[in-house]
C-alpha cells in the first residue's frame, strides 16, 4: 500500500487466488481485516462487528469473507449511536448508511491516521 500525496491510499497486491476476488488484508487499529476492494464507491468502510453480531448472532462475523471491525479499548466507539449517519450510494441500486470513525492504518513501515466508515 502506498499513500499518495492527495491522501488517497493505493494498494499494491500480487496476483493470488485471494485477491482475484478483490479482497486484500488491511490492518486497522492493529486488527488484520479482509476487505473487498471495489469501485462501487469512493468511500472506505468496514462492517461494525458489535452491530453485526447483535443482529446476526454471536460469532457471525467469522462466517463472512470480509472481516468485522471491533473498536479496541484504546479507540472506543461507545458513542456510535449518537454519531451522524451518512448515506452513500454503492453501485447502481444499493445505499449504505455508516458513521465515521477515526483509527490507524498500518502500512508496514509506518502507521497513518485514517477516517473510515462503520456500516
């Protein structure tokens, strides 16, 4: 992954069976997360694990191809219900609602602050 001057992060991933499906592993707040890299939207968001498991059952995040993000103790998101929700179009017909969260993205040799969405 390489940070660009514009603040955009680009991913450099070798071809493998894993990333032929558009999945890469990123490290957010020290959590390795499998995410789908897609051009359906310019926004970057991940599934909020606490919410997902409250709806689909404990351990349901483990069944996903993409990983759930759980807010760590050093970067809590207890106020998530009070945050403003943002709607984003994805592809032609889908709309996601998310809240913004600030964390860190590990780039290997450095770690940078990153604002991302929690769905």
